[in-house]
């Protein structure tokens, strides 16, 4: 890919033709299988394919021939592609596309699929930059297709129960919230050696819209999380999961101010640890709130009586009448602090109509629902 082509990687997708997804969906019988195309077929991609059992895996796309060949063993009838642009442009029979790639490919692949009228499930984070997220949300609304992104905790009953407790006033008005995660994706240095590109990997397609750099095993297949050109570190990898709950429960939107403390800024790699403070104004009848993010071993001051041992990540809401602590886990119940040293374990089912299931399975149901219903689930691209 030439430098000029790389700079225009996103812009060039504007010329893709659009067919009527709405008309197609209205003519499809609910008993018919969906034709799905998968961009990224290992790791999360492989897990997402497994969740789509019962549908037709019509197309597979991966820049690594080894991964593509392994997926093709399970789905020998699926057409194979190295370039997602060719898959989306040529596979006209696809109803929906599932995107499970490194983060820097999310927006280009999603935008092209949306412009082609395809329903889309994309792993979190929805995009690599804020501008990309706004473009993708606008495209999804314009083309009226079903969308879902991989904030799986949005489907956990305990998370939904936490939202109901907060919004129901169980701990009173909340003016302070804290989110922590012990994981750390950052602090990496760019490799100086230049090994040859493996024959099974199309390095140019792997880079996509990113600035050109030599291949190194430090990036593929997993280390890209530690480099800012391809990922966002812990904030982008775990933030969408953990910050989703306070964003949802407290009806947050855009912060009034953001400040951060951490190690010196490194343009090559995200920080190993950081503390970020967000301030939000009043919303509807809710008071202003301060939200603080911690990762890489940083933590809030925990309430009296709460033992954080074993809680490698969590969300703490501080209300006028108590505190609620929730974990990003289906196995750890919410804890509502009702008095000094006392916690109520809230395991009762959520009254929300959503069930606990992976987001990609919700996406499959949503692909079938639209446009015959006005049901708009959580986790759409507008939410992302």
C-alpha cells in the first residue's frame, strides 16, 4: 500500500455503493440463516464465530494465512479473503459482518461495511479515535442497519441490577465514582531489529491506515495492545467494559473537564499506569459527578469495611446514603454499603428485559429484529 493510499484509507471508502438493507431484511424469513462475514478469525474472532452457531459462515477474512486456514477447516464452504475491502465489496450476499481485529482496523472495516448496507458487530473499543466513533455512529444512523459492539458487561444481569439500584436511589444521589483495573498494557519500546516478514502474513494489510513501520513479532499477533498506533493500552482495552457501568447508571455524556497524572507521555506506547479525573455537570435531575479511572496498580480509597482482596478491577459509586461496589464479572455480586462495615450482597435478578448472554449473540438477534421492531438494545454504535 503506497503512502498516499494509506492516508486515504478511510476516505476512499466513501465511494462504496449502498444497497437497501431495510428492504432485504423485510423480505427475509425469520427461519432463514444469516450469511455472515468475519473479519479477524482467531482469538475473539474465533470465539465470536462459535457464538454464531446456527448461522451461515459465508466469508472469512484474515491477514494471517495460518489463522485463515485454521478457520477454514471448520468452515470449508466459506469464501476466504486477506483484504476486508475485497470481502465487503465482492460478497454481495452477506447480511452482516463481525469485526474482531486489532483496534486500528475497527473503524475502516466498520465504515466500509456500513456504507455497503451490512449489519455490523464490532468488538470494543468501537474505534481507535473519537473522530472515528462519531463518523461510525453517523453512518449507522444514516444507513439504518443493526449494530452492536462488544461491551459484554452491558448484558450481565448484575450490571443491570447495579444500574437499577443507582437510578432507584438505593445509595442516594451520587457525586463521586471510581473505576480501577490492575491490568497494564503499556510502557513498551519500539523494536530496533528488523526481522523478515513471515510468508504467511500480509504486513501491509495488517498495518492498514497506520503509519508504515517494519514488521516485528512484538506487534503481531497480540503485542499491538502495547503500541499507540494500534491500540489504546488499558484505557482502550478495559475502559469500555468498566466505564460502561458508571456511564450508563449515572447517565453521563461529555465531561466538562479531564485531567490525568501518570508517567511522562510516550508517543510510542500508552502509560503503564495512570489516574484520570473526569468532571461531569448536572444531568436531568442528577447532581454533578466526579469520575476517576485508575489502572496499573493504582486504586481509590476504599470504604471502611470493604476488603478489595481479589478485586483486580471494579467500580465504586459513592452516594449520600452509602456506597455500591460492582465488579466486571458474572460471578461477583454487587455490594451495597448500608452502614459502617456492612454490605448487602445484591444478587437478585435485574428487572431489565435483557438477558445475560454475550454481546455477539445479542447482535445476531438484533440483525433479525430490524427493521420490524423499534427495539433498540444497549450497546449500539450510537451508545459506543
